[in-house]
C-alpha cells in the first residue's frame, strides 16, 4: 500500500493555523517523529513476527495526539499548551474519531479498524493489539532522548521557568530512580528498550553539559592556565 496519502492527510489535520496564514508545526512534527519511529519498530524482527499492519501503525501514530488539534481548533486551548500535559481519555477518543473521519476513504476497513483500536488501547499495558504495542513503545522512547527537552522548554516558558527547572526535574528523577523504573516497565519490545537505554545515556551527557554551562563551570576551567608540558624522562640504560 502507498502510505503517502496517510501522511498528507494527517499533515493537513495536525498543522495548527496561526495569524498571518502560517501554521504552528509543533504537533505535526511530534506526530511525524513518532510515526517514523513506530514504522521502524514495526520492522524489527521480534515485532515483525507478530504481523503488524504497517499502514495502521503509521495512521495510529500520526493521529494518537490529534485530540490537541481538535481542542485547539475549537478554541478550547491555546496552541502554546499543546503537548505540555497529557490528553484526557475523552480527548484520546477525539483523536480516534478524527482518524476515522479523515482516513475512512484512504485505508481499507480492516486497516482502519486496527488503527482506531491502536489509538484507543495504546495506554492499556495489557493490550494484545500489536499496533497499539508499537505505538506505545514509539511514544515511550521519545521520553528518553534529547527531544524530550522541547516540550519541557515550552512548559517552562508558560510557567516562567528556566534552565534550573530542567536540571531540578532531572535530578529528582535520578534520585527517585525514575528512569530505571521506566526502562523496566514501559516497553513491550526488548529492542526498543535498548534504544531507550542508549538515548538515555546520550541525554545524560547533554544534561551534564547543560549544568556545566548553566553554572559557568566550563568558563572557570577555561580561565585556568594550561599545565606545563611534560619533559620526557630519558630512559636509563641497563634496566
């Protein structure tokens, strides 16, 4: 099946109009990224053996947070609030309904049903819907990477907070072993868990650099004179 019509229809639904004829891309980029991740996960050997419907996976991933678009277009929230907190169960149902309306003439009946079911059951840890499991893992792995900073920055701008708030949240999560718990219980597929683990290592290195620059620790190091060059000691004969 040609998946391009799915991507095009979702883009039209998820771009949020703003003044001047332009669009807010935040929700679309978020959904696009998760859909790309989900499509890749569907091709992992341990996942592919379960026979996922890839078109349904892509559709569900693109529309899983579409409730934000519905709310924003209805004037129920400002676009700057998008993805700064979780959608309610009712909003997730709106996501499924928008998928059903928009892709009803794009997807076959079985694929459409699978996609809608994936959106509705992705938050259910006990689901047996493989498309929902893929979507859940694609969502969860985003939390472990550098890209998770972007919603935190948007939330911080709303609340008048800065870099220190990001560092404080990270420290609290470390102290309460949040990441260990999330790695242990957030994934259906081991390959995705390993990807999350690698992303977390990279994320932690970035946080260390962020902390150093926030406190100007790197500046203090730069001001220190470099150590004098070491003069090689001549080798002693007979040893």
